[in-house]
């Protein structure tokens, strides 16, 4: 056996609150890797309701890697939430029409932070909020109810509002090794064979596994 079927929305039999996200997302601008899941007892299949202000005419993407774990209420604010701030009023008159469209913002008038990217093997806690254009590195942990306004380094633990690095999970030299190993990109049979090393704290054992076919 090589783990659960990544195409099964609910891989835990009798436990529908856990959902592999990629099977239920319909928005082409939300891209999710295998085995990344959302845990929500109310409606685990409706992860998209937590991706806010994601208007198709803006074109920004939410990109999520493999093997991520998102707790209930994890939310992403996308670039459509931004208002023009250079004028006296920040009110978005133009979106309501009726002649108000004459003040439609021009190119560059609205803040645009780019795509929001979550790496692989990222754990995001209960009701955390991720702001537009943030990049969260592989192996990072975001504490519950954090507000993430800037990039998160790989294998860092962040928390607070605004979220700040609370702890580095490994030394930088070790992080570089883990990034080069990139176990999440292994064939799933190899992941299955070496689960003990993946969940251990023994980086040398994982490096040895990475050399195997």
C-alpha cells in the first residue's frame, strides 16, 4: 500500500471533516498539490469560501504545495481586497457603476502584491489569516490566529499579529539540506518506504534515503 488515494476527497473513512483540497476546488486560479488537506467539521469541501476577494479579472493565484495541513478557518486575503490609497477617499466608487465608473483606477493605482504561494509540508493553524502576495516557505508552521503579512522563511515557526518568526525549526545549514532533498517530490512509493525517516528528526537518515532509487 502507498497511502491514501489523493483523488479521494475524504481519505479518512467516517471522518468527513478532513478533505483533500484539490478534489473540491473549482477556481482555476487556486492550484493545490496532492495530499494537502483542510480540516473543518462544518464544511471541509468548501475551502474556497476561505479564499477572499479573489476576483478573476485580477488574475492573481493561490498556489499551495503538497502535504500541507490547514486547520479550520485558515483564510487567504487576495489582491481584490485592495483599495486605492493615494486619493482622499479609499471608497471604491467605480465598482458600483451608475456613472461612478468614471473614476476607475488606472494601471498601477491599486496595490498589487502578486500571487500567494504556500510551499510544501506547511502547517497553518486555526483561524490564521494570510495576506496578499505572501510566500510561505517549505516546512513552515503558522500559529493559530496569526496574521501573516510578510514572507515566511522555510522551516520557520511564526505567530502573532503581525506574524513574526518565533523559532527556527532547524539550523540554516540543515534547512538547505532539507530543501535539496525535497522529499515531497519523491514518488509516493518512495515516500511510503521512508516514512519513518520523514517523520523523524534525523536529517542524515533522510539524506541517506534520498540517495536510494
